[in-house]
C-alpha cells in the first residue's frame, strides 16, 4: 500500500519532466554544433543574413527555422527543464514543512539537495550553449564572479574559458550539459527512488496509521495513476511549448564581448544569485596584499552559499537542537512544529527577496522609480523580511494549534441557540469529524531540550520555548487523553465526549 496524497505526485512529476527533457535533448543534439568557429549566416532568418557569428549560434538558428519541429522540440526541452526544477522545489518544500526529512529519510534529503544542485547546474550550462547575446551576458557575469575569488579566481576563469574570457566556454559546458550532468541526475534520481522504497513512504497522521499500517492504494493502482500522470505532464508541457514562446535566441543576435543585452535576466531559479549581487552597496572593494578584494561579489556569493548549505544540512541542525534521533514514519502538520515552519517561511522570504531584486531595474522602469530607491527597499527587506516572516509565521502556527485544541475540547460553534432548563440560553457546539478530531488532538510535543547547555540551550529555548502542548502526545497513552474542563479526548474513537450544549 502507498499513500495517495496529491503532494506525493510532485516527486514523480520531477522524474517525468526529466525524462521529457532527456528525450527532447537527444533530438536536439543531432543538429546542434558546439563550435566557436566563426561563420557567416546565410539561413532563412533575413534579419541576421550576412552576420558574422559562431557555428553554435548558427546551428541554433538552423534548429529554430529549418529543422522540422526543431523550434517545438527546443521549447519542449526548455519548458520541461523549468517544470522539473519547479516540481523539485515544491517537493522539497513539502518534505521540509512536514518533517519527512527526519530519520530514516535523512539520506534522501541529501540526495534531493544534490539533485537540485545538479539540475541548476544543468540549466545554467544549457542556457549558455546558444552563444547569443543573452547567454554571453551570463558568461560575462560568471567571469567577473570567478575573478573576484582571492588568489585562485583568475586561474578558475582561465580554466572555464579555455585561456581567458571570452575564450571557448563550450569546450567545458557542452560535455557537462550533455553527458556528465544528465548521468549525475539519472543516478541521483535512481538512488532517491531506491531509498524511498526501502524506507517506505511516510504518510500524514490519522487514526491507526503507522509504519505497518499504511492507508493508501495498492501498488498496481498507483502504477496506473502514475502512467496517466506521465502522459499528462508530457501533454501539458507540449501544449505550453507549442503556444508560449521562450528563449527566442534570434532576437538577441550573436554574442559580442563588447555588447550587453538590455533587460537581461537569468533563469528564474537562478535569479536569487543575480539579486544578491545587485543588493550590495557600491564601494565594497579594498586593496590588500597587492590584490583588489571585491566584497561586492564575495559577500553575496558567500551568503548564498551559506544559505544553500544550511538548507541542505538542516536535518542535522534540527536533530542537534532537539536531540531527536528516532525513526519517524508519520508526517507532521506544519502548524504542529511552529519553529520549523517559521524557519522555512523565513528562508522562502529571503530567497524571494533576492529573486525579486534581480528585476529591480525592470520594476523601476515600469513604476517610474529610480533603481537606487527600489534597491534600497530590497536591501531593507533582505534583512528585516526573514525576521518578520519568522515571527508572524510562528504566531500563526501557535494560534492554529490553540484553535485546534479549542475545537477538540469544546466543539465547533454551530450558530444554533437553545433555551436551557434554568431559563438561560446557550449555543450548541458540533463535535466534528472523528478523524479530524484525532489529528487535532494527537501530535508530537516540541519543547526546549532540557539537557542542553550554553548556546545550544539558548537557541533551543528561543525556538521551542513558546509552544502548545498536545492533548495526547504521539507515543503517549493509547486510550483516553488528559481531562480538561470536565471533558475527555478519545484517541481510539476520535470523537470527544463533549456535552451537546
């Protein structure tokens, strides 16, 4: 039996989008020429006729205008890769907020982090293959970022660009995009599937659900639904690719190191890197040891690297703070772990601010503002936004927990007023669905780690000090929960024995 919840299908969408990306890429590889050798374009696109360009860019124009279904397959390849990364991010967020990364599934979280890194690298290496003006601008930013790294930066740039920018970046990026990264993604996805089946899928809480009692559908039913989802993903991506234009390389023209494309923006999932570079104020450079240290590049790159590292290693950080090393096969509702949920929303806010900052110039143009004023707003949001998001999210989670507790103990207001025997009036309360009542009353208790000392104890109290104790903690008594206000919460049956009035 396998859980049948809509969030479970996000992981399969990743796999099917990856397969579609590989199939379309296999078609494109026959017509793309990874060469920086210069040629004169004589193809059907008249606007660039007689223009000097690389053979790589000429082959992209040929793919778009001369090869049968070439443009459609190009756009399928691009859209499928975007769908894959979007589904992967949503899948990882679902795992994070429900605590599905806890033991014994911590290894799977690390594998997913590796898949995300490889997918982003594959997207970037593919975006620079056309050798148009837009991809050339991305390479110019990459060259500046590499050269800002102390001591080894110039050597790294020389290695990437085959002797120096602009050089021949396709010599490195083409085999990475076509061979090495796809093999790494395929291997990591297979490894993820192996561990997912070996550890059994985790499921949401409910009466009688455990590792040995999975509420869901048989494998053969899941398999049939999975095949249908595969065709649905392929069909939707094909329809979008045939109707929505993306990456029109012919509009930008061939790459020239002396030019830059106006309104250039990175791939959407890499926008946070560009936004981080834009938010650093001017003048963050100094000379030391005979070298110029460019903090305007080093600081945002370091912060983004630290952010992604903490994201990948968060399961170990939470285990260190809580001391919880048990195996978990039941997922948590996000509200029942306010600290983790607040941390996740704060991280999303930080990522979103950096992502939006990458379009600061476009926002300034559309709203008739100065670029500096827009960047100042984002600079403030990058610092205060995550803090505010953390506090507000935790308050909301605690409020939802208290509301669940009130519903279990006293029922839901029905709006029906009745007269009592002593001549007064009272409102009738409904008890609600037994299964929902069970979920509201039973969840894991998250309290500060009493055995901790020093900074660990302070951090544990700061995150878990303000909490709402469950009526019946998971792992507690199996019959009836604690009495409160003269009422009992039934764990086995689910429905609280509350009075009708």
